[in-house]
């Protein structure tokens, strides 16, 4: 968010902004602090850019619709979308992973990316310009045995990105994926340790 603001963009920051125990890993809450969401928006404002904080649950179609409407009302049409929501719920032995974990991984990592992209596309197409950046993972092009649903869904994000780039290029919308490895966040430290 801050890098986009430094580059001259007005920035909407979104997150769950509510406790979601199903997404917790090793006792670390995910996206559960509305104050942090607003704090990030304020940091963007301090850089001289407009910002809007919105609670959005990408696993819920109504929440995505309402969130994008809120952002558009506050800042205008979205021209850059970073699909950064993700979950590693379901990490563990393949044969022991619960169906509910696979379903949640799919809803957040893949369907959330689809929903957010679809929600902003009308504005991008109307403007004839846009950029969608999907956060995949090194596990979207490789595999680790203890990350079954995460690996499969991040592979799906890579495939989705390829599809979207072909479908959306004629409308002036670029689509790309970034495949980072482990980033030393609180959540990663709780999941894999230091």
C-alpha cells in the first residue's frame, strides 16, 4: 500500500477486519484488527494520497461487491488491483487434510481472486486501462508435501493469471502474478518457525 502511494496512487486497503478463527494458524489471528487496517490507510494519507479502508471477506460474494462499491464511491474506479488475500489453512499431510480446509483454501486463494477481479473489471474496461496483480507463490510452480491445498490453489492462481492475461489484454488490462517465497511475517513465523 505504501509503495503504491509513494508511486502516486490513491490506495484502498482491505482486509477481513474481524476475528476469523478458522483462518488462525498456531494461535495467530489473520486480518482480525480493524485498527490496523485504518492505521495503514492513515499512513497512505500521510504520504499525501487519498486512502480508504474497507472490510472485505473475499470468500463472500456480497462482501466483495459491497467492498468494491465502497472503494469506488470513495476513490473512483479501481485501476490497479493486487489480489493479496490468501490462506495456508490445510497445511499438513495430504491424506489427513480435511475437506473443509480444501474448500476454504479454494474460496480464499482462487475464488477470492476471481471475485475481486470480476468486481473491478467493469471500471477497468470502461477506462481502457488496468493492472491486476495476483499474488501466487513459489508453491504455485513447485510443491511441498505438507502444503497440499495451498500448493494446489496457488497453482490455480498461476493458471488463472495466464487465462486472464489472454482474455483481458484486448481491453487494456494487464494481468500478472508474483510468486514470492516465505516472507517473514508473524503468520509465517507461527506456521514454520524462525
